[in-house]
C-alpha cells in the first residue's frame, strides 16, 4: 500500500470506528478502524438512502 498505488482492497464501514474487510487466509473480519487503516483510505462514498 504505497502512495499513488492502485487500490487492491475494499472495506465497509460498520460504525464510526470499525469496518469489515477480508484477508486472504483469515476470511471476512470486523476490526477497529485504526489510524494506520485511516491513512490508507483512498476513496469513500455513501450508499443511496431510500
């Protein structure tokens, strides 16, 4: 995960400080959205509300 690199990972925010994502060998997990992960966010959007 280097600056200007192509994004190869996706996460879904489940609460203000936690998110879901998948590791190849661990599967889908929910974990804290730490400062380390926050620095890696390249883009964010909201799903349309009904």
